[in-house]
């Protein structure tokens, strides 16, 4: 039996080589690759597991004051392309700004999941653990459960990270058991890109793009009638499914999306989930959408739009800089011949993520910089100082202008450099949509908090594929997914 949808919590000449080389990094940055992890390893935390808003560990900044010489720390990440440049720029600025701490960056793989695996292995063995690890937002419950994440809130005041200045939905998303764990966060969100040239040719209003899934279908019908082969390039990404369901106030897991304690059961077979999968199935069946698998390095959704096979694309806001670079011919081709893509017919714009009922009902997404609880206290202090520096206005601006992450701390968005970027730069104009969308997220609906999140992603990936490609009943597919997820939850939580 399908539960009814909740009404509460609703937020009010072609160049394929050039495109492929430059956008692989974007696909990696989405961080949606599934990886089976099972229950977290049993690791004895240095400060114990008894962390709460009323029981934070002492901030070890005094250890840095007592240290002689330079304290060296390592940061693990999997960033590439422009975001990696932003991280390098911010880190160099920090190293140049003082002489107490030296930070070394180490890229640990092609995606978030690889860093996740390596960090868990290092933390369990106690060998080669980095002081700072950059992970996908969805892993925070899992890492906290291992006891290896130092609650950075304990040092926030001492390092100048004003938590009250963090946008409410972002702070809510990363607050677990009343505690804000990251030392810094990078935020992005899914938005819809569309080709205004195609909209004009189809008689659609380029300034009134679709706001809901029903409106996306209506626009797709007109675009197809005008000669567009598959109007929507639809990546079958569980991230989007989660946003569609979460955006109308429905839970993915119970109780309370895992925000009020341990998860007891899955809630995938709900009305909003069925409606979402039925929409996908119908769009594909009617030739209005091209279903594209969500696999590592997948960029066919971008190629569809670049080659004008499709007119609309739902993707991460961080794709904005790569879209700009592609249009300008500035992407690294990796030595490939990029002479055959004609971008003359592309006039890209962006609009908030189209929801079931209204736009913008996404969950807070991106990555967080966590301080390890498996390194000496002096390194924890050095890490806190480094990440506190990252939260200052100039660094937040750099993360946005260079790395494409959204300026969600304080009033940094009002900085003249950002305002100019949004007004005059193609990527800035697209990214502004992602920033404005953040205001549409209900802080009470920041998204699910699930220990076995990689398993959830894997289950929903298969569920979306089966309904889109094989015609499986959405209700049956979600009932099966719910059973599988309940088994994963039982294994994880015991």
C-alpha cells in the first residue's frame, strides 16, 4: 500500500573531443558513484562517541600554541578541474598567510567514493590518516558513526568560523545530534539548463522556463514537435529522485529522514516516489526524454545538448563553468580533435530544479571538509585553523569564482566581485540561479541522513533504470527497493 504524500514541509563546426575532456571532471564532481560500505567499522574514537551540543570536546588550539616549529598536515580530496584549482589557490593563500601550519594537498582518486574507502581504511588501521578529509555530504552520518570525525563546532569560535552566518538550510543539513561537524562546506545543487535557441524555435517563452515536472513535459512536447529528437537529456541520478521526493515533504527513511535518531525503516514506496518514477517512465516511453545511465565519467547528457539532440538538462550547478568554457573553446581537449562541434546553436540559460509541485525543492548537496579524530591534537588544531581561514570572505569568494561552489556564508554574495561575476560572466549568470535556489530550501527539509547511504544510492540507481528502460511498474519497483533498503538498514543498525 502506498502512503499518501505529506503536505507539510513544502518549500513554498562540432567538437566532441573538447567537450568530453572538459566535462569528465564535472561528472566526477557530482559525487554520485555508489559504493557498498555496509556498517561502519568499529573504531575507537580518540574523544569517544558521546558528542552532543552540550558535550563537545575541548578545542585543542592550545596544542598549536605550544608546538615548536611548523605543524604539517595533509588534506585528502578527489577534486578535479576548476574546483581543484580553487582548493590549491585557497591552500596556497593560507600557507603564505602564516608560519605555524603547512598544508599539503593529496588527491586520492577520481571521485568521492574512492576517498571515502581510503579514509575508512586508514582510520581503521591508524596508519597514514590525513588531518583533513573532503567527502561527499551524504557520508556524514556514516563517518560520524565510525567515531573518527572531530566535531569542528568545538573550535569554530576560536578560528573565526561564525556558524550563525551559515545559511540556515546548509547549517541544518550538516548538523547531526545538535552538532555542526564540518570545518567548512562546499555547496552545490541540481538545476535545469536549457537552450534558449530551441525554446524560441518551438514558440516557448525563453524567460518563463518550466518550473514543475508537468511543465517540463509540456515544453518537451512542443520541442519535439519542432524537430528536437529527445528534448530532455535525463541522467538517471538517485540524487534527483531524492530531491523530488524530499522537496514535497516526504521522507526517504523513517523516522524524520533520519534526523531524529536512528533510522528504523525505509520509506521509498511513497506517493511522491511513485509519481516521480511514473513521470520518468512516461517521458521515456513517449520519446520526450533520453535516459542516460549515471555511471562514472558519464557525459552523454552534455553531448546530447551540445549536439542539439536535446534542449534541456538537469545537472549540478557546478557544471556552469564547464559549459561556459566549452562555448568559448577553452576546455582542455587532452590532445583530441575538437574541430567538429558547432556551438553556434547553443544559447544556454538556467532555471531552478523543476519539482513535482513547485521549483527548487532540492536537498543541500556538495562536500564537507572534516577534521579527523585519528590524528594528534596539534594536527586537529592546525586543521581547524586552516578551515577557519577557508571560511573567511576572500576564500569564500575564491571558491565561488574559481570553483563554482555557492557563497552560502554571511553576506559574501553581496561582494562586488561576485555581483560583477553574476552580471557579466556566462558561468556567473548560470551559477546565480543555483545560489538563489538555496533560499527555496526549507531548513526543516535538508535531506535524509542515512548511515548506509551508498547502498541507498545503488538501490535507487537500479530502480530508476528498471522503470525507465524495462517498463517495470513504479509501484512494484519501489516496493522491491523498499525491501532491499530495509535489509541494508537492518545490517547497518543491527
